[in-house]
C-alpha cells in the first residue's frame, strides 16, 4: 500500500478497464504546500512545511519532499524541523487556499453537478450521468486531471470505482499525481491484500482489536465470521466492516452536505494547569460553537469536549443533552460537566468543544415556557453586536484579559461555495 510520502504508489495505464465504475474521488496533492509553490516557484522540489512558525505551531501541510523525512500534518513544527532540518517553513495563507479551492471546485462542477466536497481540497464526483457528454469514467478522470493542471498549475490524484469507499482508497494509493481505476468486477481482488487499516472507520484502536485476533488484511476480514467481527468492534462497526470488505457501500454522492458537527479548539502557547483558565477557555469555545450554530440555523443534541495533555495523549468525552440547543451558555455548562470527569494528571496543551448530531433549529417555535429564554435574549444581542461591530466587540467579563491564543490552524476548513 502506498505511504504518505508518495512511495509505493499504484496507477492505471491509459485505457484501463473501468467497467461498472462511476464514482471519482479527487484529492489535491499536498494542497497547501502546492499553493505555496504556485506563489513562490523557487520552492519547487524543496521540503516545505506549511504551519505557524511560533514555538507551539503545528504542521498544516507538508510537501512530499518533507514527508519523506517523516513530517506529517498535525505534528509540532519544532518536531518536524528536527526530522527535516533543511525544510522551509511557510506561514499559511487561507485566503489563497480558498481562492485556489474555488477554482478547482468550479472545474469539478464543469464535469458534473453531482459533486460532494469533503474539504477544501477533495471531493467525490458521480459521473455516471456524464458518460454521453464526456465519455467513460476513466476517460473523464484522465481529462479532469489534465484540466486541473492546465488551469491551476496544481496536481491531483483520482480514484475511480463503483463506490465511494473504494474510490477514496484508490486515490490514496495513487498519490501523488496519479490515477487508479478499480473496475467493479475487480473490487474484491483489489481490496483483499490491503491492510484492515485501509477500511473506512478503522482507527488505531479498532485495528489493534482486529490484529489482536489475527485479522491483519481485508482477506482476513473476508474469512472471519461476522459474529467475530461484531465481538471485536461492536454490532454496528462489525456489520459495516463486513460489507466494506466486500466492496458494498450504499452511500451516494451528496450534493448538499450538512455538517455533522460544529467545533472549535485551541492550542496553548504554554501548557496550562490552572483549572480556572481551562474552564474559562471551554466557556469561550462553547460561545463560539453556539454562535456558529445560530448563524446557520442548527441545534445540537450532543456536546463533546477534547483534551490533549502535555505528552500529546488526547481524550474526548461527550454527553447527550435533554433537549437540543444552540445556546452557548447551555453548551458551556455541558462542557464544564464533561471536563469535571476528566483526570487532569498533566498540564493541558489543547482543549476543544464540539456540537454533534445537528438538526434544524426549532427555537422559533412558540412554547409555553423556555428555561433558556433569558440566555437566548442575551445571545441574540451578542449576535447583533458581532454582526455590526465584529466578533470580539462584546464578550463575557470573565473572558477579558491577555489573549492565550496558540495560533492554531483549522484542520479541515470547509470549501468555498461554488455558484
């Protein structure tokens, strides 16, 4: 299987069999670093780290030249420079990333209206309805790669398959600047030799559970009774993996995606032990989450927090609310309750608050009483002040003081809307 540094990549020759396919997964190659090269061609071919240059900055992206030294996203910049001392650190310019992303997404929409953006630099395309106009899926994918390069100067990798799951695996294996086609009839043969870690939803803990039972490859999954998978992973995950290992994935390309969660997190310049400071930060993040929910007309049924310790151990906790909410005060209360259950044995490097299980807001519906009426009125006023004077114009008195921002980078910014 190909690795993140581009070694071991697999590609398909021109004219490869694409029978039964129709789903493309297009993934831009080292997108942030590639945009940096566009803006400064002298960086081409050099190890590049895109990230905040501050002492606690993290790697947002890295060129393949840097990845070959072991540099990875979310790694501290200081650690990345120890691995690759000759790397050039470039500060991120998200306005430029969004600008180039808009160009790329517009090219996708020129091929088909059935585009599902996953992030700023990747998307699924359903091209089954575009055959008559543009040709077979393999022909479309090869032409799209060429057009992206010609029109933007950026390279992308494309996986072509019958399902979203297999197309995404194929694009990963073909990186960088590759095209890998998996015909429908060849799906099982393609999947069999892969590690179980290649399957969607299999994280490190699930992989360890499977590997502890001698299940290392997809072929092993195929030979394992479903009851054993369910005992290892739980009924829902076990059933999902049983199907994915056989190339069965019923998910369709969704042209109007709804975010499944809304969250904010903060990495501190210095590790924090002070309980009051950490609780204040959780409250600030909860207010930001609530404001985003209200702005987009959503309420959340579940609140989660994330805590990363000084040794990089990361834990999360979540709770389901009695009633869905977009009220920052209520979200903050839940975050504080969750934080009270966390063992704070070490100073804290990062905290985050996330709202999950979103649904359209029903706060406008008249009710006999509303326990949050006063807070809604206050937060409506805060929203109005933010819209008129800017996000930091009015805030809680408890949040006033010296900024503690760690200069964090968004890990998965949303792509721009394409008309």
